[in-house]
């Protein structure tokens, strides 16, 4: 009996070891137009996940910098993933259509945008729960930024007082590493 239990334990242990741990790209979210999107489509790229707001003091600086980053690095190896949120100061009060129109017309935003969500609390979107739990940093205001590596693991998190330009070296390093790895695989 002891051998049978040991054999069963080994089989279960091997099965558990082959299961991949959950990561950011395992989640799904509605895009800004209401279509369900698997974040899996961004696996293999570096992502900067940001909770955005249209009427915040940080809006202009961040949207301009995020669009420049997307223009410089995206979309093959990098994407800004914008998630509007109205939890902080009610600074994202508009509909998804109005939010998208504002971002595209005012800042020429070309990065993927998602439907308005909650990023903290019991109703937080599961992807943001994952970001918060794995980084140990929960958004306390608009424009929190989470850097997600190509494997879906969180590589960094910053509050809105940290500019996009300040974290650009970390983003560039991850993108550079990804490009070099892809070249080696050729």
C-alpha cells in the first residue's frame, strides 16, 4: 500500500509541476467597444498596463507620454494597455465611447483601450487583482502603471507621481531583451 500511495503522490506532483502558474495574459477583458478580448494575444510582448482617467491632473502628461511610448516601441514588441477607471475622484465619468473618442482625438492614442473597470476593492477586475497581488502595490489613484514581461509576470509597478519617462529605461531594457531573444531563436 505504501508503494501505491508513493506512486500516486509522484503522479500528482508531476502533474502539478507541469501546470503553469497563472499570469496577467491568462485573463480576458472587454475592449473599449465591448468585445471580449483574451489578453493572451499580448503574450510574448512587453506591456505597460495603466488605469487611465480623462479628467485627472495627470491625464495630459501621461497620455502624451504613453502615446509616444507606443509610437516608439509598439506594436510588435510592446503595447500600452489602457484601462479606464472612475474609482478615484470620479475622474473618468464618461461612457466608453466618449472615453475612446477623447483619447483618440485629443492624444491620437493608438494603443489598445479597454472598457471602464474597477481596479481596486471587491469588484476589481481579476487582471488588476492579479497585478495588485503579485506586485504588492494596489492603485490608490489614476495612472498607476504595471510593467508586464512577455511571460505575463509583473516586472514593476509605479504610482502616478512617477512619470512614464522615469520608467522608460526599464521598459526599454525588457523590450531589448525580448528582441535579442527573438533574434537568437531565428
